[in-house]
């Protein structure tokens, strides 16, 4: 799966990651997202060919970020925490790829959007949940339980607010509709 250990090859990327992570000489590995079979099958899309995954050691992971992944949409890059890069967490990759595809199509519309109830996150979670169903064989309840664990640092009404949004997405998938405007 790993195509290149790239510490000395790509100076520009090295510099970018050092700055982005505020570290010196970040070590990283580059993986093409299209080299991951399930992901390539799921998107069925040549657009993912130029999307690269940067694997980072856990100790180099972004300060204060609990998610194991982050997309840098204008560079078609996904940063991923190495210890979480396994079949169990591939749905995060699907989520981040979706952000990049959305950016390619619609540009940067992130600013002033309420999180997470917005069309950008809708698109990302819609694909993520579909992937969790079709490739991880999880049902709606199991998907919500995974998400509850991912969001377990949130409390009470805030958690419920997010779960309502997730339930709406799952129900849209059930009905085989895509409705990213009506939350
Ligand atoms: Zn997102």
C-alpha cells in the first residue's frame, strides 16, 4: 500500500507539512487514495487519482485534534494518523475524500457555515455512512453507535443535535434520496 517514503524527495511538501504542523522535519509516507481497493470501488471515480494520503506518526499528529484525519482541500491532501490507518477507520478517509471532491466541484464554501449541519458535511457524512453500510456491513444503529463514540467528548443537547443530523442523513440514504438543503 505504501508507495513512497518521501522525506527527501518532495521539498515543497516537506516544507508545507512542517509549517502546517508547526514541527521540524516531519516524517511522512505518501499513499495514493486510489491504491486502496474499497475506496476506489466506492467512488468509482478518476477524480480520486490525484488525492494523496499523508500518513503521520502519532506523535506528530495535529495538536488538539481528536479526529484521526484532516483534509486539505485545495491541495488534494489528506492527513491521517498512522495508528488509525486500518480497515476499521477507512470511513474517515471516505469522509475526507468527499470534502476534496466537494471542493473541486463547488469551491470553498466553508466560511460561515454552521457545523455540522451544512451541505459540505452532509455530502461527507452521506458518503461516509453509505460506505459504513456497504463496505463495513454496519446497520443504522451500529453506525450511530460508532458516531456516538467518536463524539463522546460532547454532552447532552449538543450530542443530540449532531445525532439528529446523522439520523436525517441515514434516513435519506434509506429513501435513496440526496437532500443537502433541508435539515
Ligand atoms: Zn467533515
